C-alpha cells in the first residue's frame, strides 16, 4: 500500500512524525507537507504566486503552500496515480464539530478524496504536542482495521480525534457524528506598536454540546472518535422539500421567457 502523509502544522510538527512512523507499518510512505504552520487555512488553494517544492529526501517534499496545495501537487503532479491512501495529521489540537470547516488537516483529507484517494484525518484533542508521541501504537491499532475495511467508507473521509489522555486510559473507539460548538471571547482588540488598532482571532472559551453520539461526547468520555464525513454537502432531504413547494415552482415563467438574441 502506498500512503501519502500530510498535515497543516508543517513538516517539522510532532504529529506528522508520529503519523508517518505509524503509516510505515502499513505501507510505503511519502510525505508532502507544508513548510510551515498552515492551521485554519481550510481548503484554500494558492493561485496568486508560484509554489516551490523542496525535496528534503526522496520520501519527504515540502511546499510553501497550504495542505490542499500539498495534496493537489502530490496526487496530480509529483506522484500521479501512486497513492492508495492519504493520512493527514496528527493535528496538534481537536477537529470536531464545526472545526472541520476551518481545519487544514481535514481539508487535506477531503482534497485527497476529491482526487480519488481515500483519506483519514487525525487530530489530537489537545495542543500539548509532546503527548502525541505515546499514542503511536494505539494510532496504528485504530488505522489498521479502518484501512482493511476501506470499501465501507472510501467515497468519503474519516475524521479521527484522539482524547487528550495517556493511551492506557483510553476507553476505546466510538463511531460518531459531528457535534456543535461555539466560541466566546475569541476576538481580541488591541493596538499595534505604532498605535494602529487591530482585531486578532484566537483563544477564548469553547462551549460544546456533549449530546450522545457526537464527537465531543466520545472525547469527553475518553474514547477515540471516528466520524465518517461526506464530501458532497448536498442536503438531499431539502432538495425534495423545496421541490414540493408550489410557491417556488418557477417553471412556467422559465418556459415562456424569451431567450436574448433569438427571434420571438
Ligand atoms: Mn493544525
């Protein structure tokens, strides 16, 4: 099995080192990762400047771009058609609930899925990155069966969160759905050294639902959370609801509207 490893914390982060070492037990590993931290860059693609790929050694390339840039270059240009699986992370910090919309870690996995390579995003639910190291064997134990049963989820992405406790205290694995969370006090105002005002987003207090079955509930109770994500965001049920509303049936007017440039 050929595995692409990437992350959003940069190639020097503890988490990607642990992940690559776990992945080496599953197959041949190639890492293509950002050259610096790219957390919260979501699914952004760099289009306003050239990207530079630096080969640190044959199995490690770094890119001066986003996680999505890394996966795009790896799957389409550097090693086209090569990968059976992409692993993204292990992120230094949780990616649960609405975090998945901001996370570069999850976006890299989604980009891989879009490119046809099944992907798993992994995050450690605490920012004390040194504590990820003891999780290596447990990460491998989680990945192995998920990879063996890839046909069950290969059209989407798996979002794995690891509880911020020692692995010996972990209660097991839960398959979950995304919860909800809200930040309070995360926008800070101040003045820079020259007196100009700024806003700075970060920190604050997080309030999250711990409703049964959610990723937050699993992590709060000491479980590893595995949430399957769909890449196609279409709300299938709402399509049918909107379709059934007579007030939204524009078809008669659409049908009779004159098309510009055609003889009437
Ligand atoms: Mn990160």
